[in-house]
C-alpha cells in the first residue's frame, strides 16, 4: 500500500526546494494478503468445510461468494489508494441490501415488477444521462459491451436521447427480448435469457424519471410488433433480437398501468399480475418489516465486527450473509402460511430455496439461475452438462446432510459415494 507524502511533512526545508511528492510504501498485513492475493474459489475452499457449505447457498440464485468478492475487490482497490475498509464497507452494504431485495422479488416472492433507482442528469454536451445510484455510475457504464454485441449499450444511449425530447407525462420503452444474450457465465457457458423484460422510463410532471422493469412472456415477434410495428422475419433471430434491444420507443402512456394496457392490446392476454404489483409499489414497500429488520441486523453486525478482511472476518461475513438470506426465506414462508415455516432449519430452508422455480433444484441444474443487473434480476439458463456444481441435499442412502457434487449428468454423495443420474436443461 502506498501513501503520498507532501513536502510540507518535512521540517526545516529551504523554501527554494521544489520536488514531486515522495511515496512511502507500507506492507499490507499478512493475514489480509491471505484474502486479497488468493483466487476466490481457492479462498472459499480453504475457509469452509463441508458442514458449513450451506451458508454459501449452493444452487440458489443469490451467490454469497460473488457478493463477498465484490467487497474484496473494492477493498483491494481502495488499499492501493491508501484508503481503509471503512471507505468501501458502507457502499458495499448498501448494494448488498439492494441485491437481497432484488433476490426476494425474483425468489421467493416471484414478482414481475422491479423498481429501478434511476436519476436524470446531463452530460458535458447538455444531453440527457441516466445515473444508477446503486452502482455510483452512469447507467450505460453498468452494461457489458458484449451483451448482444453492444446493442443494449446502444439502446440505452438512444433511450436517454429519446427521454430528453419526449413531453412530460409520457414514457420511453426499451425491450430486452428472451433468447441469447451474448454473455457467458464464470464457467464460460453461454447465457440465455428466459424472459422478456420491458424497461419503462416514465417522465413525470416535473420532468423527472420513474422507472420499473416489467417481466413478461412476450415472444420475439411480439417484441418487434411493440417496438417496430411488425416482425422482421427476413433476418436471423440473433439479428432481430439485437435490433429490438437497440431501438427504444416513445409512448403517450402517462403511467405504468397504461403501459400494461398497451401490452394487453398487443397480445390479447391479461396481465393482472402486473397491475397488482404496480399498485403495491405505488402504495408501500413490498417487503415485510421483519425482512427489513433482518437486513438491518446483518448490517449492524458487519459494521461492528468487520474491521479488516482477515480470513476469520471474511468467513464470518460470508456465513452471516448466508444466514441472513435463509432467515429472510423463513420469514416469507412463515408469513405465507406455511405451517412448517417456523420449524425449518437452515438446511431445510436451503433445500426449499434450491427447489424454487428457476433455482438449481427439482432435478434440473443451471450454473447461474439469476443475475443482478442495473435493470433488476434476470432469470437465465446456462448449460453445464460437463461442468461441476454443488447441491445441498440429504443423501437418500446414508441419510446425512451434505453438499453433493453434480457432474456430467450424475449427482454423487461425498460421504458414502452413492450416485444417481440427474437431468439438465
């Protein structure tokens, strides 16, 4: 770690001396280096034994490992600038809270409307720019350029331009259709979107933006009718999806409900689920106060106990984050009237979470069932027939709770060696 030293810190220097700042190099504590200098997979393999793997939530749409890695990366960067962990920890907690909320909306609440925290600003040329507070950067800068060969980046750019000229009480729509994304997961598997999402940017009476993502079942042809007026069947599916993703549409819809009416008139289908959730968002927060309280308890614990990312503190952070997700699921089960909800153990809760639609469970395995984006959570599919994964379960042969290994169409108990076949997407 380096710290810049100004000349003013030296005493008795002649006034004519002018020199660039010197640098003092101080070593990062060895215990912290054991976290910062190790690949995340190797680190977690060393920190966690089999009985503790359940807190990493294997096979669930929320990745404890990836969430902790975000903090490790931020901490490494701030250390190189001479900072301390308190410079990044509050921001990480804020983003983690939002990621937990997004996880709840998708799993286990199974919602179809996701609010987007977007603010309107201006660039140097005076043009409209969308800012994403959660990421501390412009919305366009949160999008990977590989996504649909840059079509999504271009789509956001055009949407910002469109939003700048449409009148108040109207909206700009940008559609991301289901299908190939152009992205890969961390194992190199191709990611495919399983739903169509409509990013709705409503310009209110004051010219400010209100934004939600609507998760729908629109086909690619219906997306083209919504955006372009008619399907473009002379091109490949990949090219058609890129055209849709890069082309926003202005609408006279002055509310999110009117956008849903537009979808109904286009498809002839009923979208009462969207109306109901929009109505809930307009009245109050969706999440139960008990869930909010549990997230606040996690944040307090972190602020009081994480003073440096030593192996011990990193392990504590990961375990408490996993427990928070499992506790939240238990709250939701209890509130939903599940008679066994309050009696579930953490292992029971994990097993239930793994079996929710879209999660790794029920005999199907996906490597990344859910990714978090600046537009909200996205349900995805990624083939991993010849890749390894873990699955928390109770072995039907030896009856022990364990983290089984899934590989090449087979699930295997590491304790007794029993194997069974498993199906894939």
